[in-house]
C-alpha cells in the first residue's frame, strides 16, 4: 500500500511539474512572438462588416502566411470583399494576396510593414512526442497559445497534414504551430475535435515562399494559378491509380477493388432484413477524407467509390425491381458545387456487356466555369437483374481532366464486373 501511494505521489508530482513547464514554455513563446500575429478579416464591402476571419503570422516584414480557406471569398467574389488585418492600435489595415497554394490551403499576403520580430521557419519537423504550440484567434476571442504534442504525419492522407494534440478551434486557421524554441513547424488548418488538430507542414510553406512575385497579381492571374495547381494535383493523384494493377475481392457475385491507394479508406456494411419485404444488401465504400477547398459552396480534389450487392430472392419480383430502381437513382456527385461554379451534368447511358453480363452504364460529366479543362465525373453501373440479384458500382471524381476521367472510367469498367 505504501509503495502504491508513493508511486501515485511521484506521478502526481511529475504531472504538476510537466504542466508547469508546458505553461512556462507556452507563455515564453507567446510573449516573444505575439506582435508577429494578426487577425485576418474578410470584410464585406456593402456592410463593412467581417464575413470571415482567421489568423496569420509574419514571416518577413511585409509577408504574412495564412490559410487559403480564410481568404477564399476574396478570390471567389472579388467585387464583394476586401482583405483587412486587425493591427491593434492601428486598427484595420489592407492586405493583398501575393501567392496561393490552394491544394495545401495556404496563402501569402502582403501586409503593412512590421518592424518587430518575425517568425522563422523550422528546418524540419520535431521528433514524435515533442511539444508544440499552436497560436491563433479562436472564435474571435483574442490571440492565444495552445500547448500540445506532435504525433507525426497523418496516416492515409493524400494531402500532407501533421497530427497534433491541442484545441485548434475555428478562428485559429492560418496561425502558426511552433516548436519549443518558437520556430514554425506548420500552419493550423483543421480540427478533428477531442484535442485532434491538423497542421500543414512547414515544407509546403517554404515552397510557397519560393515563388513570391514582385507585385500582387490580379485576381484573374491568381485564378489561372489555381487552375494550374488543380490540374497538376489531379495528375499526381490519378496517374498511379491508372498504372497500377488493382487488387480485387468478391462482393456477392461482383468483383470490386480491395484497395487502390493508401490515402483511400474503406468501410463495409451488411443489412440483414427484419421482415420478408426488405432487401438483403452488402455494401462497401472507399474514399478520401480530405478535399480541396475553393469556397464555402465549392470543394474538389477527391475520389469516392461505392459498391452494393442486392439479394431480393425473398421478395416479389415487382418489389425487388422497385428497390433496385431506387438504388440506381441515388447516384450523385460527392463534392459541393453551386450553379455559379459548374455547368449542368452532361450524361450518356447505354446497356453494355461487362464480363459478358448485360449492365446499364450511366456516365456524366460537368465542367468547371472558372477553371477550364477541369470536370466532375460520375459513373454508375447496374447489372440487369439475374434471379433477383443485382450489383451496383459507382464512382465520383471531383476536379479532374476529361482525359483522366475517361481513363479512370475505362479501368473501372474493365475491373469492377459481375463475375
């Protein structure tokens, strides 16, 4: 008993010591760099009120880093918004966009000259388990520093993200995450709740700073850069998938991919009927957890797939056909896009023989209005029912070239079939 109490006392002492050390380090970091932090505001022109806000930080006397999603309204509808920095006693001061990395959710802004200390970038990432501090303006409550722990790169992610513990709340987007000596290891970008935070790595910040223009470019020039970045991104994403031999497995009498990329996660579900009027179904879903943010109404840069085996052998034929048609009609794009962003879908439908089994195939594409040569694509294949069994496969691609969409469709049709 004495030994257990002593252990507990020692553990409690270590915990208190650690908490005090973290608090002291956090306070030192904040005191040293708080003048290099600022609130980035997107101000609506008619009302002159802020429509969005986030955080930013100086990396040079006139350069500020933030997230692209913080300032996206300025790109999407430039005539309606302006960018401002809340500069303490100096009030609101104008900001201009110098460079963007929309794929990694970063923006570089030209800001009023800052004569004090600026943030320096770390040469590499900390060791896993090292302390990190995230700085920013959560919920517009004022600048704070949140201590946490670095837990390595996020697994199963196409877009590189660091995983940190600590409360990265809305409004802290665009603020820095720093190591114990105040060097930037990344940029706050998202929260998963329950002390889960995600940070864009410092390497992506360094790459953005390597392409700074002499003067702030026009919005149309920035949109052209976004288009180029999106086209390059989808090539990198799809090229390995088009070249690889997909590993397949069985779902009912269908053949589906087991895994086609390390950044896509899969889930399964089986429905066991409770009454004689229900379908027996087994389904698999595979897709990405992340996407590329273009505006509140428009996201892109993702792949989603869904497969479903339907057993209606215990149902009347008309009942089975009714359920089957309803399942087929549920196909839709998996990314948000408004009519201002995309054209309507252009679709083709036909009966084709996939592995000799007659299958209804529907293939639809819609063009991006602001970003030429980029499209969303939907594919759905539904076997003609055989003894009241059905197999439905579908995919959705967001932000791809027509050539890559067609190539992915051909590969999908060759591999995902009725056995």
